[in-house]
C-alpha cells in the first residue's frame, strides 16, 4: 500500500502537523500530570531537547529487560540483574527507512509499566505495554493494541522473539492446557557459561510467537496479550545441567499455566497495586536550579531502577523496629554523586543499582535488604535524609547546613502501624523550619530537638514545629520515640558544649537553588545588560569631557591669533 499523505492544519495556520505528530500528542496527553509529578519519564526516539535520557526498563528482581530494539533479558548475578541471556524477548513492529513515524516510550515509575507508542503516516498506531509481573515473578507481559482509525485496512507486520549468539540452546514445541484453554507454545532451553567460573546457569523460557502479519480492518483495533515464562537455576556444574533443565522446564510451564488462569485485567491490576504500594514511603523535594543539583525526576528514576532489581523477599519486614535498627548510619545519600550517575544504558544503570545496594547493606540497612521492595524503599528514604533508627528512637542526623531546600519525608514506617511524616521548609528569612506529624499511630509519640534540652513535644496527625538547633559537637536535629522516659534520658546522654538556633542560609546559596545563579531573582542577561549600559554611559561621559576640553583649547587659540 502506498503512503497516504494526510496533514492536519490548526485553525490559526500557525502550526502544521503531520498526522503522526497529532497522533503522538494525543497518546502522550494522558501522562502529562505524571510527568509533572516526576512519576513518569517520556523519551522520544530520537530524544527531544530537554528530555531526560533515562533507560526505559522493567524488572522484578528475577529478571530485567531494557525496552529497546533488540534488547536482551538480564538475570541475577551477584547483587544486580546483570547476566544477559542472548535471547530477545520483545515483540515489535519492524520500522523501515521509508516509514514516516513517531516513536516514544513512557517509563511509569509508580506502576512498573513501560508504554511504547508508534504513530505512522499511514494512519494507524500501535501501543505496547511491557511489565515484569510483580506477583507472578517469572512472567513477562506484553500487551499490544493496534488501532486503524481510517477507512482503509492495514497490513501490520510483527517481529517475533529471537535468539542472538546463543549457541547452547534448543527449541521444542509444547502444548499447554488450562481448563478449556489449549494452545501451542515454544520452549527454549539452554545454559549460560559464567565468566571466571567453571559453573553454568540453566535457563528455560516458554513463549508464544506472534502472527507474522496482522490485517487491521478499517476503523477497528486488535488487542493481543503475550505471556513469557522465564526460569533459571542457581550456578551449577555442567554435570548437573540435565537435572536443572528438567527442573527449570517444569517450573516455566507451571508458571505460565498460573498466569493464563488469571483474568487478563486482574493480572495487570494486581501488578499495578503492588508496585504502587512500594511508593507509600517516599521523599518530595523542591526543585533546584543549581548546577548538579539532584531533583525529583532523578531521584524517582533512580529509585525505580533499584526497586526493579529487588525480588519478593520477606514481606512487611520494615514494620519490625528491630529490623530497622542501625539504618541508616552514613552521610546522607543526596550528597553522594556516585549514586546519581548516568543511567541511560543498561551497564551504567546496573552500576548505579549495585552502588546503592552495597551502600545500604554496609551502612546498617542489611536487615531491610532481605525484605521486599517496600523494605528497601524504607532504607533508601532513611538514607536520603540520614535518618537513623538507634536504640529505641529515630533521629534526623543531618547537618542543618544541608537543609537549604524543602523536603517532605513521607510515611516512614515506625513499627507495625505507625508512620511518620517529617517536613522541612525554608522560610523567607532563609531559615529551615522543621515539622513532624504521625500519620497513623499505635501509641503516643514524642519529639525533641537537638540536645533534647527543651521539653518533649507530643506528636499527632497535626504537624508539630520543632526548632532547628545547631550544637557543638554536632548532634541530630530531631529525636522521635514512644518512650517518654527514654526521651528524658537522652537529655543526660547527649553531651553538648553549646547550642543555638541554626543560622540562616546564605543568600547566595538560596539564589543558586532558586535561580541557578547568585545574582538574585533577575536573570544573568539583565545584569550583563546593566553593566554594559554603565560602561557605555561612562565612555559617553568621557567623550563629552574630552570634546569640551579640546573644544575650549581651540577657542583660546582662535582668540589669541587675532591679536
């Protein structure tokens, strides 16, 4: 079929957009509020100016997949999902150089889904949804919807899954029956030799190939769902490969049977609900225009990558105070550049994830690291503010000089049903204001400021103000506990030589955060223009003085020559 050129004109004729641009704008409109809240990231292909080059990625701690052309599956090795299987699991629509199209992916951090949209000049568009299921953690889900709004039918080819440079595998066709459902699937099995080791990892994957070409009738759409089951063994010796092959094959078949038995809509809803629960605990931070500042989009994308590589673990472990003890005991991680490096490629992203996992594990959060993503999220949020559970209390162990932006630490778990909210705002006088509230509580909680010299404040669902103090030697600026006597004992246990209100932040520092430079609220160009005008004025003034001086000399010469 030839290319039909269709153009849409705005009523003002100020902008002319091809049909693929208009189509893409309609697809992305639903995500604008999530983008503004930093809950999602849009990346066009090729990227547009100002977009954040964060890798589109899905994972559930068992396997991870970058949503890219010819992407591979990555499975666990060490701390991260860094071992590639030379098999491409993603179904795609082959793009020709002659196609006029628009292509964009949306990584939705709070739902664990990556959306990909492709809009074509021919009039049809394709929506892909990819997610590594959080409950059925062996299952990759690919939802595909092809829509043809025009009056002509379209033939749409699909590119199937395929292996690349994987020599140690074989494929067989199997039949899977669940109740009245009976269908043929492919089973690909093989092994991956581990570098610097004499061991292998055995892999079994059950999947269904898509049709080679789909005919989409005029003014209609087609929905397709493809489930892929991925199972692999622990590292074993080559002699055990046959045993592991049978075990992984059986597990892969059983996993896909369970997923098939679930209603399709419930499959997605259950995944989203669980992913959203991981974000109940979190951090909101005001935007900064300072060079190199870590803002919300970078924080959420990085946390998403870390959580995507955490498996089920032990559920609700973060609700046990004993498992929080000692976490987090290092310098606050917002001031750790190695944890916020580039994540635009799979290798770079895995390096950042490994850095995070090592940091949390070695800085007192090792108990939380055996939990599920909610427990790891608790550890991350504690580290962002250098909040620490220590001997029957929670302390906000940060130097007041770093409180030069607005923070909200949301729903920090303190026991079975208690959640704390800690707010930091910078007032017009450039001083930090600290407030604490108990979201839910199973008992009465108290808070005190640095040194605990002031009487403890009873905490409730209404925010209570806590003065921000600076002590010598430096101590935590906030202590929270449900044990009133423990709070009284802290007063005698914290030996400080001096205590005073924390000083206001320097105006130049605040100007950097607010405006990106130290020249106050006006842009740099304004001040450059003012300097230029001052220089021009002084040059003009000098010229007037010089002209007046030499003009006066000339008049004197003329007068004397007449004598």
